[in-house]
C-alpha cells in the first residue's frame, strides 16, 4: 500500500473528487464554504490522498509557525477501517514535521445522540498520538475538546494559534478579535 498526496485548489485536477467527499463527509453546518477557499495554499494545506493511485481521502490544515490545525479529515466510505486514516495522519506529521498537530473533537458526552461515534473518533485520534489537553472551547453552542500532539497545549496556545491564522488570512487588529469572538463567543476570554 503506497500513500501519496497532492495539494488541491478550485478548478485543479482532483478538485471534484475532494469537493464531493467533503460535501458527503461533513454536515452543511460544519462545512466552510469551499468557494471561499480561493487560495487554500495561502491559508493552509488542502490535500487529496491516494492509495496506490486511488483517491482515498482528504485533509485540510491551517497553520501558523508552530501549529498544524487539522480542520478536516475524511476517508472515502469504502476505505474506512483499513488503517488509511492512520496512514494519512502519519503523512501529515511527515509533511509538517516542525508543527504540533491540533484538532477539535466533540466532547465525550454520554448523553449525546452520537456518543458512540465520538468514542470511536477519540480512540482513533489517541491511538494515533493525539492527546487530550486541558482545553475545551465552545463553538456554535457545541463544546469541543482540543486534542494535540503536545499534551501541555493550553488555551493561550489555542488563542494565539487562531490569531496567527487570522493574520495569515489577511485580518488585522480589531477585525481579528471580532472574528474570534464571532466563532468562539466568550470561550477564548478565559
């Protein structure tokens, strides 16, 4: 099994495959509009992954100098449960060796209707080297636990990461604070 990847952008080869999986894998309310990713290379790293030449998944990462924020990771339905997600995570670490990997995951709430899915995702990420941090944030009234390859990752690291990513996206001054407040409410003010 040989895993390869390539960056993708709107209109380029593999965009249709990546866009199709993105739409199927994530609920509409969790998807960033792909047409807003005019230049995903400037904002991050949007990749299509292939096993022996066959499309198998995607990852979209945003980065600052020390963090690789795994915004989206999806595997083709027919290829799940075959270790491909683990291989993609290993590849992401290889692609960004000087970055700590950071992601958000819904908290492990036993009352949640998708509790078993949350447990499965938690086991997957922990098996692949991500650790629970002490950081929990709220986004759109949903609590998320922050996982990272750095178990000492703190709320101040998370806030700084989003400020740096915002600057990379061209935001400045009060616009950054307004943007962060719009997304995270008062979560980052603690």
